[in-house]
């Protein structure tokens, strides 16, 4: 722990800290370009020069490269350093184009800031500027290579940190170029990070091109709603439109970066068909009238037909506050406790994570630091993309990654893959098989082992088995930690609020005399298994009420529709997959974007008090109104904390902070997994989320459309051959939920004896996370 | 002595009036007669064009950022050739205080002041000027500057062909 003096202030820092980082602790910001906390230092830009007065090597040094030493004396504001840095700025500007006014980075550009800070205003160099030709890098990233200052941050982010392969540095001397070998779409699922990493305007967000200036954007710390990891983001909007998302820092969760699904999947907020008006059939209502009708109807039905006649359905898209108030309202009107998920197996898996595994959960940071990660039934890039990047960091610092999964899992790092079918996965976790014992031994041999539990593939039963493995692999010195992957942004929260026992939506709809269903920010037609049966059950209802902010198919069927706000338009809480209770702040107000009201031209020329389309209010406020207790959010949260003691005291949390994990409990779930017998000649059905468009939010995001994949069923070539089928053939997939016509794709990286389908925008009928089931694949009818 | 003071104070105003009766009047008979304004008088703003006749404004938001009363708003868009322009541009002259800070901020010399001060209207909405009302078809005070000829990103001239630039490098060239 050396103590050093920087600009006459003393600071003690851990061994290995650089002078630049030590100065940061004192609040002294040394200008820099190529140093980045997540990427480290390479000494490429020479901007961080300081003078070492006392130390092993004296003189002008690059502070990002010099380690702090005991008794070191450093000055950052002496004439020599200041002048040197000013000259560096000047030479970095030699070739820089004169185009800040048309550059999207303008206003949030590190080069602009450093140039101004170092006082370089007038150009002295009169030679010619070097120029480059740009590349077309696909739908997400725009390139303007003339602006580059050769700091290498992009390639360190894209390749080294995120594991992308198709981007790099080319050329020599002053011709170094950062891009792909040829024009083409950047393939990495984390390509957007180079926008945040590049300190100049070389790489900018193409989907946000020329939309706004940084200083005009409304921004606030938020939580990515696209998967259960809950990465920290800063969405930005203007004129009623959500325009972009950039990553924010949470060292316990995402670190510094986010995935492309999170970054470019935000335009669902501006969906042209987004419902913004309360309606009953074709009648327009005010929100107050709609709430009144909802309340009256629910109470009336309960009076007439008893508490079973009204069913409330919460979701993992709705905030913790909303789900909790939904439960309160159910108590108030006297109906049975709401279901907080339309998909029972997924919900049960989340409950196992929220109750049984709660004392073993670990953050993504722990995954990054692990020396052995074993992922069981998990496809990180499909279920929780940033986990893939976290695994890469584990590998980069010497750890090993092993994956057991039936799918053709890809990761941005080296890993060992064991392709096993879903039933084999359960055998692997039974604790008695040879493989199971080997797995425990493997985990025992590691210092910081982490098990990644794919909740969709394992289900509650598998998760409980995995818990036993984790227990067997732990000893007095260290625990074997678990990092579960769940269905949605607030799956953990919904699971934590519900009783360990919950029954199935469909069974209840079909078996009981339910007259009214209230769906809060969920669409069981898309999210529940067997949507055909669900659609049938719907027709038996007397009243279907939908509260949502997406134009889901269900909202079309609704008798009563009440618009709510998207997460970026309201405050709320999500609990992520490892139980971290994270708050998000409102970014924009709900309203029709000016680009819509002005039809692309200038905004309408009229004076109005209320912006059009600003009816939606946050769903938690709707339920507060129904409960007749319109308190402010802190009061509500205080009540929640009292009612649910596991929650962290909300006052200690703030949006954008690292946040804390909820307390664990002794309650246990009792779920079992029966492995059904396989019918003859059948294949195990594996439904996996598509990387883009499986969660409803990204499905409704126009920006992500270029990444949507075509529907197909995948078989191992061996299975295909056994059925006399060829790659590309039209086949019929026969499942318990009916037959589907699909194209066949052979994939030798997947498990034998399985049929794999992706749930995504092009194929929505089967949802991932169901119970083990079997299917058949045979040649389709040839038409004509 | 108040009486003496009053008598003394009685005559000078008459004298002043009398003296000025023979001066040339400075009052301008506006609106019958137009006043002569200094060349750099700051009144209504316009958006000028560059010497090639293209819109100068690149919708960079610097003027709206500089404006102390927030009366400028706009939306940028991209034309097919990569040119950034304002798809709409609005100045609310009911709010504008004619400080000219926008013109100082403008990096393209697009927004310029004119001496047209006659913009009072009964309906404040008529003081909200849209791009069509603002755009003129001359260069204003400066008939030489063209931003895209300096910017070097290949809009007005192909990349690397402006006078201050060398031709694009061959990145696959390994020669020293
Ligand atoms: S493209 Fe950006 S990040 Fe990459 S080297 Fe150039 S300035 Fe740095
Ligand atoms: S990993 Fe998940 S939470 Fe993180 S940015 Fe991607 S989709 Fe969002
Ligand atoms: S500062 Fe000039 S170029 Fe920029 S938006 Fe205003 S008028 Fe247009
Ligand atoms: S930050 Fe130290 S050389 Fe770039």
C-alpha cells in the first residue's frame, strides 16, 4: 500500500495502482484518451503526461503506465507537463477534420473537451490532412474514420474485451485503420460498445444518427429490461421519443458495457401502434373512467360469483411496485391472490432462484472473477448476452468455462462444450450418476467456482437438483456460487412476491368459472405455453382487461384497455437474476413524439396545455388510484419494505447505483421434476429464445429488425438422415401443442435426439422454458 | 427666496424651446419615412445559403444551445449525399431578444441578423417562423464561406479532394 504525493496531496493506494488512478482518488483528473478502467492502459495517446519529481524514474512520464510507489512525488500542473499535454492535443488535431457541427459525438466528445481544456484553439500546421475511406458496418454503427486519434480503444473493446472477431486494426505508420477487413455488418452481439468506447466521433450510433445533441437529450439512470441480468443503462430521449441507450457503469453487474439487444432494442417505446388511449371496444375513455369501470365490474363479479371469478395476472415486465400493489388490490376486492406470471414453469424456476438458491447467488462480477464457471442448460448469448462477456473475462484472467447444453452454444471465448440432451442434463445433476460425480469433483477442484443455472432449460426441478450439486461442491473454505438465468427483467421480483405455491394460468382459466381476467403488462398469448388453448379459454371470459404499453395481440381482444407507461417513462424497481434490487428513474414523459404529431415536418402550430398521447400513467399509480391511496413513491416503498422484509431498504438505494441483493430466507419450494417417458421415435423438444426478438420488448423494437432470424427447426444431421430429411427441406414439427410447418436446418453442434426451435418474431407459437416434452419431425406435405 | 427662484426658473424652458425651433428635427417620420439603420443592426434572423446555393445550416444545434431564451428549435436529418440539414427549423420571434448570440455560435455562418425589425404581429403564433420563412436565397454578410468545402467528410467534394486534404490512404499498404 504505497503512499504518494500528487500535487501536494497525499494518498495511499493499493499495490499496482497507477498514478492516474491514484490521482483520480484525490479528485484530480489527468487528461487521458487511451486509458479506460475496463480496458486498462496501453500508453498509445501520450495525453496523460505528468512529471515524476521523486521516484525510481524521474521526469515526464505517462501516468497511466507508471505504478504508484512509496514516497513518490508527482506534479500534474507543472509547466512541463501542461505544455507537453497541450502539444499532444495539438498533434492529435493535425489530421482531424473540421466537422464537429455535423458529428454526432459533438457535445460529448472527449477530444473536444481535451482540446479546449489544453487551450489549443488555432491551427498552426498548414500541411495537408490525411484522409481515409469509410466502411459500411451494418445497421447499427456509422464510421467516419477521418476523426480517429489512434487510441486503440475500439479494438480493445470489440476484440479483447467483448471477443468479437471481425474487427481490428490494419495498416502501418500514420495509416492505421480501425474497422473490418471488408465492408459488412459487424457480427458481434456487443458491437455497440465501440460507440461508447471511442473518445471521438469515428464510431457513432447509426440508429441515433443526427437525432439530437447530447445537451438536448433527457437522460436518467435506468435498468435494461431485455433480460434478467438488469444491466445499468442510460437511455436518452427528446421530443417524446426514446432515441438511444448507452451503457452505464455497475461494477457488480454489467461493468462498463452492454449488449446490442439492450442498446438497440429500445424503440418499442416509440412503436407507431403503441396504444395510448383507454378504450372499451371502440369507445374512448379517460383513464379515470376506465379505472372506475374496472373496479365496479370486478367487485360486481366477485359479489355475484365469488372470489374465484376474477383472476389478476402480473408479470415479469411489470415493476416490483406494480406487482405488489396488484396483490394489495386483490386483497381489497376480495379475489384470490394474483398470478405473477403467465408461464408457470418459468415462474417456478425463478422461485427456486429467489428462495432455495438465495444464499448462493452471485453477481456477474463474481462470474468475471471466477476460475471455473460451469454453465448448465444455459446459452448466454440467447438468454443473457452480457454473461457471455463476463465469461470471457473469467477466461482472460486464467479461468475455465465449461458448458453443458443441448443447443449449439457459441461464446465469445474459449470454452469446453459438452452437448447433452435435456434429459441427460437432469441426469447430470442427479448427484448419483458418474457424470454428476465428475462434475462435483471438477467444482471441488476450483477456488472460486460458479455454476450458471439456465432456468429456462432446467426448470424448477433441475434448479433444485443443481442446488444439491452446488452444496456438494462447497466446503468450509468456500462456497460454490450460483448464477441463475431467468425469464425476464423482473422475474426474480415477481417470484419473490408470490407464494412458493402457484398454480397454472391455463388450468385455472379452464377449470374454474373465471369471468374476468386482468392482465398487467403481460400477454399470455405470446408468453404462456400453448397459446391456442389459451385463446380458447379467453373466449369463455365475460371481461378481459389489459393494462399495457405494447400493442400486443392480446390488447386487440381486450374489452377494456388501459394504457400504461414503459419502464423509461416511470420510476420503479426490478430485481435481477441474482436478486439485486435495482431502481430506475424516469427518462421521458409519455406522449406522442413530435416526429409523429408533426408528421416529420415542424411541430403543429397550435397552443395546447396537454401533449397529445400523454394519457398513460405508470401502472403502480393506476393501482394506487384503485386502492384509493395516492401516496408518493417513497411512502409506497416504505410500506412495501414493511410488508416484504426481504427487500432492501429503498432509502439506501438510488437509480444508477450498484444496489444490493435482497436478503435470503428459509422458505423452500417443493417442486419435483418428473421425466416423462419418451414416445417412440420421438425427439426431445428444445425451445430456445432467439438472440434478438424473443423478449417482447425487443420484438417490438424496429431498430433490431435486421437481426431477426428466420424460423426453422434444427436437427442433428444424424437425426435428419435417420428420417431421410435434408437440410433446407420443408418439414412438419409435431408437438403436443400442434403441428408447425418449418424449414429444416441441420446442425452438428447440437445434441442428438433433440429438435431445436427458436422463439422469436418469426416464430412465436412455442415459448422457451416449458416442461420436458417430445415431438416428431417428418417430411412436410409437398404442395403441387 | 422662493419667489425669486420661481421667477428665475420660469424663463430657461422657454429659451430652450425657442432655441430649438430653428434646428433641423431628428425625429424620423416612421412608418412614412424609413429609418437608416447601422449596417450591423441586430434584428430579425435569417438562414442564408452558401456560394453554391445550398442551405448553409447543418442543424448542429449550436445556435439553439447558445440562445439565452431558448427560442430556436430544430430537427436534423441526413440527405442522400450525407449532407446534414434541418428537416425543420423554428425560431419563436415572440421570445427572441435579438442578442445575436446564435449568429456568433454558428459555425457555418448560416444564421445571420438582418436589419428587418418590423415584425410585430397581433397573433403571437404569427411570430413563430418556420424554416420556409427564415431561409433566404443569398449568402448574407459573407459570400465566400462554404462549410462542406472545409469539413472534409466528402459531402461537397469527394473524400480527400478538398485543397487542405491528401487523397485517402491505402490501409492495406505496408510500405514505410
Ligand atoms: S476509432 Fe476511436 S476508439 Fe478506435 S482508435 Fe480511433 S479514436 Fe480510438
Ligand atoms: S445482457 Fe441483458 S440486461 Fe444486459 S444489456 Fe443485454 S439484454 Fe440488457
Ligand atoms: S448554429 Fe448555424 S449551422 Fe448550427 S443549427 Fe444554428 S443555424 Fe444551423
Ligand atoms: S492515457 Fe496514458 S498514454 Fe493514453
